[in-house]
């Protein structure tokens, strides 16, 4: 990446944060929930085991590090599309799990 592209990307990111601070706050809150979720899973405090997300995460990670892809990464945009699709599916699954965790956490506080 050239220096101008990096500067341009940083400027765009800062502009987005300044214009839409709610998006940044939401991202930080989600990151915080995800962190608590993972800690609760590892400590076995959270009673629900998200098998679907765990398996999907393992498959996505294995697919990312495996040099054999359905579409080779050498084909610039298309080669990464299959990787990002799998990661997107995994993240969507994790988002549902984190929402369930947040509900469990809120119920536990009451």
C-alpha cells in the first residue's frame, strides 16, 4: 500500500468516526460483549455450547490456512471472495450467539 493510500484510508476512518460516533460505540460494545462471551465460554460459566459456531469457525479457519481453495487466491478479487464468504457466515453465526449470550447475561443480572 502506498503512503497516500494509507493516509487516505486513515482520513476516511477518522471522518466516519467523527460523523457517526454511534457506529464506533456500537462496535466497541459488541467487541466488549464478544470478549465477555469468550471468557464465559472458556470458563464454562455460560451453559450454552455453540456447536454450530465452533464447527463453522474451525472449518473457516482451516479453509483460510489451507493452500487449496475452490477459487485460488492468485485470482485477486474472486480468490478472496470464497474465503470472505466463509468468514462472513461464521461471523453471522457468532453474532447470533453473542446476542443470546447478552440476553443470558442480562437475565442473570436481574
